[in-house]
């Protein structure tokens, strides 16, 4: 049960390194499970074997989200094998993903955002870099992976935009706020205008997602009681604040780089609650 051809196929589809590694880990885990249960040929796999694997995952503490992702990886793998004539039937067709409850995104209030930017120090290169990072995350709604992979050439000061490659290498151009432009120009005074990755660590190397996580959590934790914090919190905040102030849902979808509008609609929960609050206060029969 060799998965190298499948991985090469994924590479040809321009999936990210992270996605490729996830597929490899998920499918390798499934194959190891099959071998431990006496199945050595992928052609022998039945529906019950996949159900048994899902049960095994649940029994070992995997979340519904993780189980769904692993099943999705297996489905893609089996579909590839069927299309390339390596199996006669696809045993995953009738298997549905475990139901998962969609969480409402965690975000900062506008007051917390003001407090966050007020407490950010501005004393040295790393402080100025961090300010630019926060301005971009909140001002343009970038994913953590998108931000750490930004190159200096991705910033267009003339058009006031930033170009990013999102999931599945999907390209999009996002406007920059005035504050983002100011902070980036200040940062470049320290960093210099050498081409390469935009945000650098203290040692001059590309900032990693783990570095970014630490920076963001250190400051966000000082202004909020949220238990779940990450760079994505600022992306959630970006979308929520846009919608709260009346932005079109389709426009927010484009800015976030979502392929499906339903993904963007998770941010409407708060705006609906806000509308109810306004309605109750303003309408004669609202109370």
C-alpha cells in the first residue's frame, strides 16, 4: 500500500506543504491500522474496515473534527485509487463524516482592539515589527500562514494592497489600512528594503507560525478573557467587525479568501445578535 503516487498527484494540484503532510499522516495512520488488523492489500478494504477505523479514533480520544478530516483524506485517496484503476470499488462512498458542531468564532470587541493597540510597545525593531504584524492581521484578516510567508514584494504601497497566496495556493489581493501602511513603513526603516520574507525573527530568519502564536497570545491575553487565542482570533475579529459595521457578506468572503459563502456566514451570528439588540431598543414593540 504505497501512497507516493497519490502524494505526487497532490503536489501537482499545488496543495500547501501543511496540507500535504496532513494527507500523508492521515493515510499512513489508516494503512498502519489496516495492517495491524491483517489487511495487507488496499483492494481488500471494506466499508466495515473504515467504520472500525473511525471507531478506533473516537475510542482513542480524537475529536469529531479530527475524525472528519482523516475520513476526508481517506476518501480522497480512495477516489484517486479508483480513478487510476488500482481498486475496483470505492468503499468510502456510502460513509458520511461524523456530525460536528460548528463553533462560533472567538473575537475581540472594538474596545479590546483599541486597548490592544494602545498597550503595544514601540521602543525597538521587534516592537515596531510586532505592531506591523498586528495591524496586518486585524486590518487585512490574514491567516497566520499567509502572514509569515509574505515577501516584501507582496506589499504594494502605491496601490495600498497586499498580495497573498491562501489555501490551495489561491491568490487574492487585499486592501491595506492607513495604519498598516504607516506601521509597515516604520518597520522597513529598521528592517531595510532587502527582498525576501517580510517579517523576520531576532536572528534574521523568517518568522515561524509558532513565533507568531507566541507574540499574538502574549498581547491578546492582556486585553481579553477569551480562553481560545491565536492569530486567527484577529482574523475572526476582522470579519466580525466588518459585518457589524454593514459590510456585504460576499465582499467579506472575497477578503477572507473563502471558497464557500457558508464558511463566511459563521461570522453573522454576532451581527444577528447585535441587530436583535438594536431592534429591542429602537422598535416600539421590540421589548
